[in-house]
């Protein structure tokens, strides 16, 4: 619980480990017991055949909503499944109240197919600024955290993305074709050029982690849903990376971004990918 005279930064310095505990407990209770054990009645479609939701998504989000709200009374939770049920709840991101941004299972399709490439994403934002993030890949037993101004860490080890090695193709994960319109496919096609090696992304959260670790050079995405991006964007920033929209501005979790956008392991790579994306618009 936040103390009356305490700032949010002070709260995070004192209680960040409790947020991590809440994330781990939600995954242990609702996600991992269903991994590779999902029954047919535990999987539903939302907007289309590739947009899946499971009981693990719903129940983990419910548990996280209760736990995070208790840790920071007066805060709000914007979760992917709650927004699907009531789109108006997304507007809280633009308000003055601290907001927890939650994706209970990022990479639901992978989760449903028994692939370990999924994660739980939590970020804390206030007035549009990302303050902290937690990225947990429970099937891989990897946990990444970031606090604004205090660095990014993976299992306690500091992350520094660093620039790509010179002379090799840039590796870029892009919006998966199953989730893009024809116009978005055309915009991203600019990355199919010399010295760039694009590929479809998996879990957005894990792709962001790969950039922060220096294993992937950049991502290029065509959608804005904050639960997919908030945790990873702060992780990349704190690892020394950068993100840019088509107008050359950083991505805003509050929305109204010029898309597609990129996040990269260093500022130079972000500018290079953004310039390529602009040629297709």
C-alpha cells in the first residue's frame, strides 16, 4: 500500500518486489497449470480465428487486477480482457490516476499451441509516462524488470542492448501477417530491402525483451494496444534503446501515434528503421 506522503517513485522503490511476487503468483495459479493442458472449452475466439482468449487469460487478469489494486489503492487497471468486455475502460490511460497496464498472457496463440513463447506483461503508468514494467515468461523461468531511471534487469542481471554489430543485416521482428491489414502489410514491406532481415513477430513482450538483451535489433509494429507495448518499451529505454513513430516522435501509450512505429536497441537503429517505414507511407 502507498503511504499518504509517499510519491509513486518511492512506492516503486519499496514495493516493486511485491509486484513481481503478484505476477509470479498469478502465473503459478492460473497460467502454468493450464499450459499444454487446455481443454477445448477453455479456449474462445474474440475478433477472429487468430484472436484467441483462454481461461488462463481471464483468470490471471482477474487475479492481477485484485492484487495490483490492493498494492496501490486508488490506482486503476487497464487489462486486455477487461477492455475487450468494455472498451471505455481503456480511457483510464489518458487520465490523472496511476494505471496498471496488464496483458495476462501475451502470445495467447503460442500458449494455446503449447509453445513456451508467451509471457505476462505489467506496466505502471501515470499521466502518460511509463514508470515501471514487469515481463515474466513463466514457461522459460525468465523475469525482466525496469524502473524509469534505474535500469532494466533480467533475473537480476543488468541489461544493456548496445548497437548492432557492423556489417551484418538488421534483424527486425514485424507485426505478424495474420494480424495486419493490407495497408499495414504495404507499410511494413519497406523493410524487405538490402541489409535488413525482417520476420513475423511472436509474443510482442518477448520480442521487446530480445531487443533489450541485444539478441534482436528492432521491432516494427502497426498497432497501438498499450498492453502489448508498455512494458517492453520501458524495458528497451532502460536498456539504452529508443523508439520512434513515423513522425520521429517517441511512441505514446496514450495513443494517436503515427504508425507503424519501431523500437530498437539503439537510437541509430531506431532512426534507420523509421526512415525505411516512412518511405512506404
